C-alpha cells in the first residue's frame, strides 16, 4: 500500500496525466544585453513562482525562450516559429521597439503577445493580438517634457538614438516641450562608439538640460564622456536609461523617467522586490518588473480563459479599471489600441546607484 501511495504521489509531482501537460508560452528578447537579461530574470522568476504554487490549474508553465538580439528580422523569424507551434498559447515579448514592430505583423495572424518594454508610439493599434505593459512614448514624452518645463530649463538639447524607440520618444518630448531646442542630434546606439564629438558640440551650446532618448549602452557612454570633459549640465533620460544607475561614477544625480522603482511602497511592488532580491541578490529594475508582470498576466489569462489563443486575446482585451491585473509595476488593463491604460512613468533620480523617486518639485 505504501508503494502505491508513493507511486501516486510521485506521479502527481511529475505531472502525470493529460491535465498536467505543460502550458507553453514563448518569450523573446535580446538576452545578451543587460536590459534583456533583466527581462529574462523577470520572466523566470514569474515562472518559478507560478510552478511553486502548483502551476496553472495543476499544469506546469514552461517557456520556449529565444534570443532575438534586438534584430527586427530575427524577431520576425522567431515570431513565425512561435505562431507555427500550436502548443504555444501566447508570447511574452518582445523587448525592443524595432523587434516588436516587425514581430507584431506576424502575431497579427492570431497569436497574442504582451510586449514588456516596447514603448514606441508606432505599436499602438498595430494588431488586436498585440498588447504592452509599459506606457507609450507618446505619454512618456509628455511627462518628461512637463518636468523640464516645470523645472524652468530654458536651454534644452536633445540626443536620440536613430531607432524606433529613440525617434519616437524624442519626437514626443520635443512636441510637448514646445519651445525651440538649442540642438537635436542622433547618436549611435552602440556604447563602444566615439561620443566625444557629441559632447564637444554640447559644450559649445551651453545647455542647462540634455534630454537623451536612448538605451543604457549609449547612455553610459554619453555620461562618462560628459564627466570626462566636465560638461556641467543636467541630464534626463527615458525608461531606456533605468540601467545607468549602476554606473555610480557617471550617473549620480541624473534624472530618469522609469516605469518602476524598487522603492515603490505598494504591496505588489514590495512583494516582487523581496522575491527578486532573494532570487538574484540584486534590486530589480523596470525591465524585470514589466517582464514579470507580462508573464503573470498571461498566466492569469490562461487560468481564466484556457489556452485557446483567441480566448486569451479576448480576456486581455476585456480588462478594464475594475478588473485590472494588480502588477508589480502597477495595475494593468488595456485600451482598444493594446496600450496599457492609465500608466505613465515615475520620475526618479540616481542616488548612490539607485533610482530614487522624486517629488513634483524635482527633489529626491
């Protein structure tokens, strides 16, 4: 009898029977980049927590993970693989704007996807099967420009990566700021590029604020060059700059419009922060929080609607203020465009390697 009981328990633990067949999600991003690694950590932590609680109605959650390298072409290839694999119910990702914009045209054939950190305005309404948990740059740019005006900056320069993300955020900021800029110039997205000419030009323009629409790699390079050449100005970055806080020598005092701060006092945020610290021994950033939320949200959708792709899409589209998913980064529900509803950015300032929320007057 003991043997039979042991065998039954082992069978349950291993997921025997049809009801314990895995639930599969696809996940894609530039895992080799630091922000991609944080996205993947967020996905992995969510999966671990879901399976520790017994999976989705007793079925373990599994991930088909692919590195899209941030390449639009590779992202489309991966999206085609995902949509052609019937066991994949939905997708977490992609992470970068260019990759997601290309992949979204594939997912439009009928596979729901929840993008994590893709904020390009061009994604809005691109497909009824595509959603995102980060606010659009059309909203973020307005918030950042309002901060610049409120602080009384008069000589504003803009640097932007010549990518879908960089162009979209810089254009939204420029429109909302309203006043003439002292300069607006594209920069390389490669952090190994030579940024000396850009900083030298800024020195000649004497800006009191430099807004940079770019990612962590170029951001660190710009800040280091600025410190080396003693460019004394205020720097402001968008959500792509959340990772610059780790460069304590160059980034101290920089303002960042972030989708999440580990110092957010909400219960959901602090539960996530504690779990992430315990698992990875570092603080999470917005990349990790948004990827965690996207994974948890899809698990909730499958729990309520099943694994049918159309049913998952309909569940996501049905979320409103009253039924919003309580995520680590804030409540998640969607507009008809697939944009997250009611979310914006949190203005933070880098203090001792951390993103510290700032008050309306800019003081942290």
